[in-house]
C-alpha cells in the first residue's frame, strides 16, 4: 500500500494533527508551571490555567453551581478550598488574591460570556499534579481519548512543599516525590464515560502495565470550553 493511500484513508482530524506536538501537558506526575490565569466564567465556574517551561498547558475547572440546592454549600466550599490551596502554593493569601479583580469576557462558539479575573496569581510558579483520564469520543463510541487532569488537592510550592509543609515552615518538601510516583500509575475513566465499553477495555489494558506517558492519545481534541 502506498503512503498516499494511507494518507487518504486518514480522517481530516488525524491529518490536521500530523507533525504537531501536543499543546497540553500529556505526561502524568508533578510539573513545575506558571499560573496563566484564575477567573470566574459566566458566574458558573472557576478556571485556572497553567503553562510549563515547554509551553504546554493544563487547566482546572471547578463548578460553582449545583442542580441540587442541598449540595450548593458543599460545592462552593470545595471550589474555595481548591483556590486557597492554589494560593498557598503560589505564596499568596487567598484574601489578597480575591481582593483584586478585573472584569472582562471570553468568546466561545456559543457566544461571549462575562469573566472576573484575579491577576495577582498570574506569573506565579508552583507545582501541579496531573493524572491520566480516559474519555470516550463524542462521535465514535469505539474511540478513546487520553488526557491529563489536575489533582486539585496536590499543589506544591517551588520548594516542593505541600500546604502542611508550608504552614510548618519546612525548609523543603518531602512528600512531592511520592505524589509524583503515585500520579504516574493512576488511570481513571471520566465520570461521563464510565459505561463506555472502549474506555473500560482501554483501562484494563493500561492497568496491566506501568503507565508513565499518555502521549499515545491526544490532549488537544477535547476542550470543554469549545462545546
């Protein structure tokens, strides 16, 4: 079979990705990153964006609303707790960060929505921890995407200290190495894809060996904000 024939059989999506490196962090573990932004979007969710030295990105999204009114307080507390840990790892108090904000907007395929950004975090360095998540393709039930998700409870400062080590003024962290090793072996299916047979099969396949790299799947094709 000729190379042209192989090329012609590829989907437009796969053709477009040829020769491109991933724009998102695609290896699990702990990563030294710079905060790109922290903002509230459309009064419904908080998004934090990060970038490593190679220019690869990662983001965390926390939702501020719940369909169940009885869970609203817990939802809000969880998001605020994550933001506080992020601020601590960045060397700032949460109160100081939230006291200064700028109003703006972002535009998605569905239109423009309002934002409130907290600029004091921008440019701060810290370590994030990412793990591998499997997600079914929205159009092809037999196709599985691998991407990295941020563990919102494992932020570390530039001295590799977690929140407790920072509060105790430890000279350097002693727990990040273990967190990195654990993250490299953790693989889960996203909640919306747990009943997908292809994801279940892929998870079983990956758990049979040691998972250290998710580059076999694309992290660029799934973006919640573009839906």
